[in-house]
């Protein structure tokens, strides 16, 4: 297998894995309702309607990644979603560790950095609009 194909397969694996894992969070929010997120946003002094932006970052953008349709934009949207989630929900955990000794925000960090990587690398040729 030539190196270009290997790079494109690696981009595909990264895109699809991140897309599926973030999409599962979005589906959970769709099933559980947006009320909790609206209250969280309003507690920060922001309009509750901004809570629905999470559906862009956790449903629309992951689908863009999985399909490879404007995946750079999808990666950017997931990265923004994760940055906002960290700022609104997880700031108190920045210096915390979990019970296994890992960083409390390792999942959020992995999602954020993977999304930035996709935004920078692009989707590769195994995608809907191939770059």
C-alpha cells in the first residue's frame, strides 16, 4: 500500500471514529432533552437558545465527519463545541485526575485535539468531497 493511501486511510479512521463517538453524545442529548443544557447556558447569563448550538457540534458536525462532507468545517465545529463544553462545564476539572489516575478531561481533550487535527489535515480522498 502506498503512503498516500495509508494517509487517506488514517484520515478516514480518525474522522469516522471521532464522528461516531461525538455523535453518540449528541444522540443522548436528543433523547434526554435540551432542558439541562438550556439551564446551564442561562446560568452563565447567556440566552437559552444558544444551548441548541450543541446539536450543531454533536449531531451535524459529526455527520459531516463520518461522511467526509466539508470535514474541515465539521472538525472546526466539533472543536468549538468541545472548547465551549470545557469552558461551561469542565473548568473545575482542569487540574483534576480521575480514579484511575488519568486526567479528568482526557476524553474532552482527545475530542478537541482530534477535531483540530481533522480541521488541519482535511478528510482525505475517502470522503464525500475528497479534500
